[in-house]
C-alpha cells in the first residue's frame, strides 16, 4: 500500500494491500529528504478533508442491497475511469480479502471509515498513488469519494474533487432529483452530497476548560464535532474534527468558502487567544506541562495509544508556541500516525493489543 510502485489502474482485478512500510500523506515531513513548506495554519489545523457521496441509478442503497447487487456496483465502478488524482496511478483494495490488520491500517490512515472496516458485504476502495484521495465503494453510499491535505487547504482539494466527480459522471449515472439534488442514504447528505471538514488541534482551550466555546460555536454554525478519526470515534489528544451537517440548498464552493473564510478562522482565533492567555497567565506552568510530556515520551518504557496521543498533543502545543525547539511539528505529526496499533505492528512485527513496550521504544528513539 505504499505510494511507491503502485501499478496503473486495473479495474477488472482488485488487489490486496501489501506489506510495505507506509508513510504519512498528512505529515509535512517524513522519512528522508528535505522538509516541505509548512502547511497553512498547521499550528492549529492538522488536516483538511472533502468528502462526496454518490449513488448509482438502478440499485438500492447499500443497507438494502443484497451481496450480488453490491458486487455489481463494485464491478461497475472498477470498470469506470477515475481520472483526476488517480491519473498517475491507482490501487484497488478488495476489503473483504484483507486481514483485520490491513483494514485497521487503512482506517488509521483515514483512507476508509470505521463502518467500512466492520462491514461484511462486498466492498472495495481505490487509493491514489500519493494517498491524497480514496474512493470507498459500498460504504453507506455506493461511492464515498474523499480527498485530504495537510493544514488548511480546502480550496485546492475541492477543485480536485469536483474534477473527479465530473470524470466519474462520464461512465456512471448518479441518482439525482431535480428538486433535492443528489440522493443519498442519509438525508443529511442529500443535495450536493458534500461534506467539508478540518481536523483541529485545540489543547489550550482544553487546558483553560473553554471547549464549551467550541461546542457553542459549532451548534450556532450547524456543525458536527467528532473525534480523532471522524464520525463514530472519540476525541484523543485534544484533536477535534468539525464538519458541515447540511448539504441541501448549498453550493459546493459556498460551503468551502464559508469554512475557509469564516468557520475555521473563528476556531483558530479561539485557540490562539487561549494559547496567548496561558502564556500571559503563567508561562512557567505551561512550559512545565509541555516539557513534562516530552520527558515522559523520552523516558517511558510502556506507552498506551491513548497516552501517546495525549503526550504528543502536549508536545505539539509546545512546538507550536515556540517553547520546544528541538522537535518539529512534522515529526510530531508523523509519530501520531506511527504509534497507532496497525502501523506499529506493520513496522515492527509486534502483536496488535500487546504493543505498549514497542510503542515506547519507537517514540523514545524518535525523540532522543
């Protein structure tokens, strides 16, 4: 599943995921080579995501389809040219044929969703060569297209998403109503079928016990607030995903413009003001908190996933406010991926669920 050596699109034969070591497409720097430019607003915005839901005419929604119908949908989508971000290469993964570890690894990389991991019906996912895009076939809808980018980059990725959507419409006929727009399994997606989301890092608001400000703003703006891996997951390490809840009556560019110029700046301003307040109130206590987390990560011998994300979150805050200078944001972001269970098992050969010592070793080595 690594980005290197991905073959050209071969729709008639889905492939199983391989066992090569993975690298993150969300980190600004990973592995060898020169650092990439810092992503926009990376101190507070970890990543941006655009998701699009589509269904094929002539087939029931996935939750009402039988296995034969699901298989037919898979074959039809695989026989269609994807284009756009998939033009340079695509890997089809037959999710039914993968191991539990492979499915968890794809989930940890945000290439598939939690329901997609746990389902049993015929389904597959197409992954672009750079892992910035994926197409889940037979998730909640027949197609769930998504694109990701580090930092706040919703504008560029929505254009790539719409290009992919237009390409797919040349080979597939989507369920569309002249009044309601694109028809989806969940009524909240009816209309454009577009979900816009960003992953925010809000540690200072948590320290000041002001996360209710986030909840109030989200409610006022009709936004959903979700956890570390989005829908159906809990918050870890003060990372929160915010996304729009309604798509009916809103244009794609209108939704994105509102996020880029109004919604995200509001949350970023809240967090940056909270960081400044902490520094002005008691800078020594804040420095103690972030350096204590760094010290634990550099000395621990056993480390659970929850602990790893919590302490890495604190270190990330220290780096973002300029108090920790010997560690970079890209390194912290890379570690947040590498400490997750399936990635750790793939890289080291440790057993899923029995990985606390291995995780501690990995983090100590990276931060020494």
